[in-house]
C-alpha cells in the first residue's frame, strides 16, 4: 500500500516557516517590533488586557493579540527537539486508543495504570495497528520541508492491509455505520481511503451509498454555480478589500513548498475562500481560514495525482480539468462543514477563540500547575501564543503530514474541531513543559512558544498527543467547572 508520506516525496510533509518575503513575520514584523520584556514592568500585558476587556473595536482586539500572529524565525528557537522512544509512543497511545474503542476506560484503576504508562520509556514493543516509525536520528530546529522518515515492516504492512480492508468494508456497506467508522478512524486513516472517509465523517458524503453519487454531483455543480454567480464581483468596491486580503494571504501558505506557489493552485484557493466569504457575511474572510483549506486540498488532490508522482512539486495543470473541479468543490464544501461547527471562532472579535483561550488557561491550572505558575510569573498571557493555535487548529505548529494525521482523530472525535481540540492544545502545551520551565525570562518563553520544536514530528508523536488529550478529556468530563471563565 502506498502511503501519503512516501507518495509525496521527500520535501513535502514538513512545516516550513522560514522567513521569506511576504511571510507572516515579514508583514507583521514591520508593524510590531520584536517582543521585549523588562522584568519589573508589563506594559504589553496591561495594554492587552485593557483592549480585550473594552471591546471598543475589532481593530483594538487585533492589536491586543498581535503576538499570537508572529510566526517567528526558526533560528531564534534554540531548544532541542523532544526525543520520544517509538516504543513508548506506541505503548502509551495504544492503551488509550484501545480503551477509547472498547469504552473500558471507566475505572480509577484503569486511569492510574494509563497514567503510569505515559512516562515509561522502556516498555516492551506492543503489537499495534499504527504504522511503525523510525525515531529521527538527528535533531534539527530548522523547519525544512524534508519528509517524515518511516519504515514499513512486513508486520506493519500486514496490519495496514487489514485496517484498510476494515475501512473498505464499512465504506462499501449500503449504509455506512458512522459510529464504527469513527472508532476505526480515531487512531489514523490509511491514505488510500482517507479522502472518502473524511467526506463521510465530515458529513459531506451521505452514509447511504445509493445517495452518494447524486449528492456529490449536485453539490459540485452547486459550488460551480456559486463561482459563476459571485466570483466576478471580487473587484467591486464592496468586496475588493475582502479579495485583496485573500490574495495577499494565499502566497504565505507554505511559501517554500512549490505546490502552493503554482498560479493555478493559488487561483483555486482564491475562489474557495472568496465564495465562502461572500456566503458568510456574518464573519466574512478572517485571516487563518485560508490554512483550514490546505488539509482538505492535499487529501483530495492526493486522490487524483498518480501514485508515483511527488506531490510537493507536481504540476497541478497536469490534472484533468474535471478532476481539478472535483478537488476544488469538495475542498470548499468540507471546509464549509468544518467552519459551520466553529463559526464563532471567526465572527466579530472572535469570541469562540477568546473563550477557548480562557478555558485552556483554567485547564492548565489543573493539569500542570507548576507550568501555569511559571507562565504567570513571567507575565505570559495565554492569548499571546494559543490564539494562533485555536485560530489555525495547530497547523502553524505542526508539519503538514502531522496535521493530516491529527485531523483523522478530530474528524473521528465527536465535536473534535470545536471541543476536543481544547484538550489537544492542553496536551500539546503540557508536552513541552520541561523545556518551558527551563526558560527564565519572558522573551525566552515567547520565542519558544512561537517556535516549538516539532519539525521532526511524525505520526507517532501525534498518536501520543491525541492519547493524552483523550485522557484529559475523560478525567475532566465530569468536572465541567474547569471550563468556566472567571467572572469579575
């Protein structure tokens, strides 16, 4: 079975945020000088609090969170990557995943056993249906676009084949059992069936097999009717500011990946985002929505590109016009379905994100009080770093391949993009606790938080991350008060 990683060559599945003309740092760095902090004063924090609380205007709110948009330059991050044993990752993650599937994570003893497993680095290898990954031999903080190194053994190939058969069996049923498909997808989806599985879990493709063809045909035609009806209005005075911002943002997406610098690809993204903005006037286009198209686009493009081709450099003009139309329409509808569930993240003043930031702060008090106090002591406002996490669903923090794997679980988890992502972000912050505790000043903490060392992450790290997130969700499921914002 051909995996997405190997299919797409050596230069695609890596986060690449080096400073280039037009990048977020180049644009925002000109408006906002580098972060500095005097140990005895906190003017930025006081100003930020004042502006957010006043809600005088959306411009004030944007200014108050400008730190959250600063992507950072890679050379500023001097903290070495966390090296995780592959056996530890698979053992700990598998324990949670299996419990998640069977519903057996229901006793305190089970929780205690799981908690004791998480830090154990010398556990015996466990037979798991997750692909085996070679730990990276070298640590490199440069976010290059080199591919995730993976090794498929005979045993893992057999497991992958068995899992793929399970997916195909569910998908091909007259009425796909969506709860079973979600359970199977939680620990990752085989690349060969990921596109159709995402469509089903997203709610875009009907579970009833007889309705699928007609539904897809109708929805794809509907999208292109929107394009014919609205796209020509992009230069009208009332809409030109929206289109201009979209046109500026799109080249910033993975600027060193040739695929995203192709004119034909950028035009596809422009149409998707503009049509969405026109049809959602309550929020319109908000910076960050452009990133949410990317995983869908990659997964659906992978479905139509020849398997032997490298996706990062593939000339999309070689794809037939009919297939390109399908990729574009399906990306639009799936992104729209996703945003329907997190609409308040992108309405005026983005209240959904503000609430999640506050919830993350309250949650961290309970799961890592030492780290929380350390951040508070050095006057780190959660808004300054986690705003971007929620706005982009961690896409700016992870290699693209890891984002796709994470979205497998977010699609599988009920309310994954609106609720479970909070626990993912908490687990993500907790994962770097030791590195953050080692920083002794505001600037060191902010530089690390905005350049977390994930360039060498692969599916193993994501499996551990979602396992810990599920554990946190389970522990706090019956204690909802930790998500209540402080009332003054």
